[in-house]
C-alpha cells in the first residue's frame, strides 16, 4: 500500500509577491496618506516579514514610486487601445470602458498623485516627466489630432482640454464602486463632448 505524497504548496513567484506588495501598499497609501503608512504595516498587510519587504523595495519612497510607475504602465496600455479607434468619440468610449473595467481601488496611482509632493525632488521630477509623456502626452496628442479633424473647438488648447477631461473623469477612479458607474461614465463623456449648456 503506497502512501499519498504530501502536497507541497507552490513557491510564490517574485513577480506575484511584488504585485501583492504594490496592491496592499497602494490601498494603505490611499486610505492613510504617505506619512500615515509604515513599512511594518505594509509587511503585515501583505503577510511577509519586514526583511522580505525590504528585499523587494529598499524604502517607503521607493515602494511608493513603484506603485505610481505600475499605474503608468496600465495607463500606457489604455493609450494604445485608444489609438486603435477611428475618432475621438470612439477613443473616449474606449478610455471610459477601460476605467470602468476595474474598480476605483485599482487606480491607486491616479488617486495618489497628490501625495507625490512627499517624494524627493529628483525622483518626483523623473516620475512626473514619465507621467506627462505617457498619460498627459498621449491624451493631449489625441485631443490635438481631434481638433485638427474638426471634432473639437479650436479656441481652447489641447492641454486645457486634456486637463478638463481628466477632471471630468476623475470620479470614475475615486471613491467606492457603485452600481451606476457605467451610466455615470456615459454622462461624464457627454458633458465633455457636448457641454452641459442646452443648445
């Protein structure tokens, strides 16, 4: 009679552990702010020791910036998907769909932008340049091209329209998820494209 072999749990991959760290730390930073979170609390939330946490991220600032950089990677994917659409309306529907495909908790990078002031100036500048190039630059280019095609008014700058778009869509990536998010996305998109004033 042969005895059953004991089940050996799989060894977590480094990428899985890092992703769990980014996810749990992001939630903590959103709820408590940069100064309200310690590396000990992150380690507890992830279920790893402090030395294990420091093996992946040298300090809290490095971890915080890694969360933001991870979010920019997601935003870059959204920009690429938008670029495959034929016109601005379809591009913005793709954008809203991508934002709605995840709960607001997923978009911690966008929610933590205001906490970037706590990061060292050089590191902050590096991240801001990357963010502007990928996200603001990508959206701004599409809006500029739409203006050239006559899809948007030309008396405003692409930069101003990009900032307006981001402000209008911010509710989709902040606050708790709610059943009416899809309808809210459509309404916010209509406000941007058509304005709120009756014609």
